[in-house]
């Protein structure tokens, strides 16, 4: 039996309280910039009228404007106090974001770090049955992104994250990326839902399950939305996810998710709070055939981060003896199966995640 504490990275040990008391992004305050078209704080405008007009124009048909083409390709959500931390991953081509040497820099005598400056505008509309969508939050997020260390390729499509904390419910995100002078305005639309953790009392469910490449603890949580290249933040955590679920031989399947609907047990004497009792049975399958079976894992909190080694136990037979040997999972396409049980309520749920070893 694998217990949850050894499976959770050490950096999560002091993270649980910050998860429950973590920051909820307030409506973004505008910051006065040098550009004459940048929204001014005194005007209390989150989205300029010309940008809002373009967003409204394509909203009904969800018709994107391609001045700056970009797409939201993945949505992850995680609990945050009484709200939900919604994380949106989007892709854009380097050339479309306008990477260039920093403004005002003299002609360089050696290669310089290129950077892109653009604005992101978010408009969240609450979607309810038999009622028109209503704007509930707007945000203005200026972004300055440095090009990576690899040789710059204008045709390369990179991915970025932006997050916002909202109450549970059904939403439409109308998102715009603009040039600093607002001459280029790209838009896209994304429908999504955020579950109510407190309402999950009769069923067990999870947040989207994803794999982690790297996770580090930050000194303090972010208090406003920001654009990040190749990673996202969650309270005190800086997380680089494996967005394509592709691994190489010898890697671990480092999963991350939260279990909704699990119930804490009775608090014992001397304990500040009651413990959860969640069991997860992990299994790797290739088609209908089992590839790896893990011992059941027990967790005492619904936030789960666990590294599963991709090692198979193979029976080796010779004329003289037979022995068991561990080998890396060979190249191929697989499915990770999770059978999750809450021992305090007897609720269960099954989840699967596909991945590939190359």
C-alpha cells in the first residue's frame, strides 16, 4: 500500500493551507502606460471601446478575428477558496506576436534577446438558461514575453497560459490579443464550465487530470492575472505541464489533480482537522492488455500529486532458472486508468488519461 504523503512532493507540505486560503483575483486595475492608447487607471476602463466592439461583433457566432491569430487549446481548473481557479492555455505564432529587439536599443553588435509586447483583454460572461449572457468580470493584462534560448523561428507556434479565479458556473470567455497601439486586434471565444465543489456531495469527480514536467514553489502567490510562456501558476506553485502527454523511456508519469466530493472523517484527538481517506488504484494499459499494475495509493487530502515510475516487471525464463526483472515501458501508446474510492463515503469514480512513450 502506497500512502499519499510520500507521493506528494515536499514542496506541497506547506501548500495545503494556502490552497484553501489562496488568492482570488480581483478585477484587474488598469495601469497607466507610456502608450497613448493604453487604458488609463482614472478612466476605470478594463476593455477599450474599440476592442469591446470587435469582441461583441463576433460573439454570437463565435467568429474569431485573425489580426493576431491565436487559439485556446486546453482548459484546466483547480479549487481556490470558495471559487475555482480557471487556467487557459493558448497558442500563437511567434511572428504574429511581433517579437523584436527592445524598443530604443541601438544596433546590436551581438545577438540580443527578442521580446514581444502585447495586451490581453478578458471578458467573462455568465451563461444561464433562458437568460442572455451577462458580463461578470473584465480584465486588462499587459504582457512582455522574452524569446526562448533556442534559435528564434518566426513560424514556430508557442503556447502560453493566463488564469482567472471565478465562482462556479457556466461561462463564455471572450478574449482579445492586441498590439500596443490597438491597430491589430485578434479575438477568440471559449465556452467552459466550473463545478461547485460544495455541491459535489453525492458523486465523486476530479478536476482535469494532467501530467507535470516540472513544479516549483514560489515565494508568494500571484495576485493578478498574468501571461506566462510554457507554464502556469496556482497559488504558491509554478507548474510546467506536459501538454502533449508524450514521454521518453525512463520518465515518470507525474500526475496532478483534485478530487471533488470526498468527505473528511472524524477528527481524532490532537488533530487540527479531520483527514480524508482516498484510495487510488493506478494501472497502465495498452489496448485491453495490462502493462503496469501499481499498488493502491492512499491519500489524506484531495489534492493529489504523484510520480508513477514507468517500469514493467518482466518474467525472464532460462533453462536453469526464472527471475523477475524491471524494464522501462517500451515505446507505444498507452492509457493510464485511475479507480478512485473515497473510503469515508464509499463513493467511487473511474478516470483515464492517454499518453505515449517515444
